C-alpha cells in the first residue's frame, strides 16, 4: 500500500503550545522482536505518532523504526512513560536518560508518569511530577504529562507544583467512558488520551456497535475508534497485522451522526466496565 497522506490526521494543541496527532500507533504488548516492523508498517501507512513506555521493553525498537523510516524527526511524535520502578527523583532522572538513549532520537515529544501508585510506601507522585517537569524545562521532553491519574491526583499535583500536565492517558472506551476525568481535563486544558480504546475487543460484538457499523459500512473497530476521535480524545490502536494497521488508520472519510455517537456513549457501564486496573489501588512494581 502506498503511504497515505498524514494531513488528514487532526492535530490537537496542548497547553504548552505543542501539537499532537490525534491518531497514533500503540506498541503495548508487542514483543521487541516485532516492534520495529510494526512501527515501520504504521509509519508507511501514514501514522506520525507512536506511543511506547519503559515498561513495554520496546523503546529501542521504536527508535530504530523511526530512524530507519527516512521521515524527518520533527514529523514523528513519540511518547514514552516512566517505569513504576523509577518514581523516586534520582531514579526517574536515570530512567529518563535511559529512554533517550534507547530511542536515540535526541528528545522525546511527550513523557508521562505511567501510574500514580498512591498506595506504594515511599513514593509520592507529586515529587515524581516535579522531577518529570524538569525534563520539559530543559527541552529533552517537548511536553510532559501523566497516565492513569484520577481527578484527586490531578488536583493535588497542580495545586502543589503549579504545573498542569499536557496530557492524561487513561483507560477509555464505550464501556468505560471515564467522564469525570475527561471533564476535569477539558476544564483544565489537559488533553485526554484513550488506552484500551476497544476494551480489549470486548465492545466489538456489542449489538449497538454492530448496528452502527452496518449503518456506516465500516468495521466495528473503525466505528469505535471514530467515536473516540469525534469526542476529541487522542487514540492509538495497536496491531501487528498490516491489514489491521491500515484499517485502523482509515477513519477520516466517515462521520458518525449524533444518534450513533449517543448510542455508543450510552454503553457506559461505569467502573464495572473497566478492563484494566484501578489507579487508586494499582501498585505493580516491576
């Protein structure tokens, strides 16, 4: 397939003035030996936003694919995230240096605290946030943000540091629309990013999703991803299959009407719809 134009992918303006492509490519759970090929396929398809993390173990391969693509560095937006094992300030600084070395891209466009870990003794996510904010001030991270932060977590870091995250990346899909977090983001200029955008596939066989997909003649996955985009959030589906990577990019010549958008939003099950961990209690330390 010839490379698609990237001009069709909207870019959202962050609160620090930088912009982020609204559609990206995720590499969670892609093994390192398959990451470079998957990212290369995504870049050829037209993606210009790649989301990785220290805990994914594939930053090096993401960097290799970006460098080998021949695409100018400023055109590719790369996100990584701090390991849960590196929250303490000096650990965070060393881990960030490790990310820069692994990616080999000179800087990272967005760097996030992966989880707040509020119940882990000896860790204070406010101090971690102060440290991560350093990386934006010195330019090695163009933007900084958080992931899996609940409203009280966000309120605390903003009140105690005065630094508002550019992004909050959270679990978000039709079964768990996470409206309180999204509303706080809107009110405070924080862009919301959606991980697990199709609820690990759980929403794809929902009768309402299937009905809308038939109505617009698109796949269930395309319908759900389009729903995310029209709500104004950033989304980064993951696949290692070329056909699916291309399918997930083909979202810009279809529009869901108000009834379809409402039908998908009303699938919300609240916290019962979560597929992942609760950020208030998650304490995994690799």
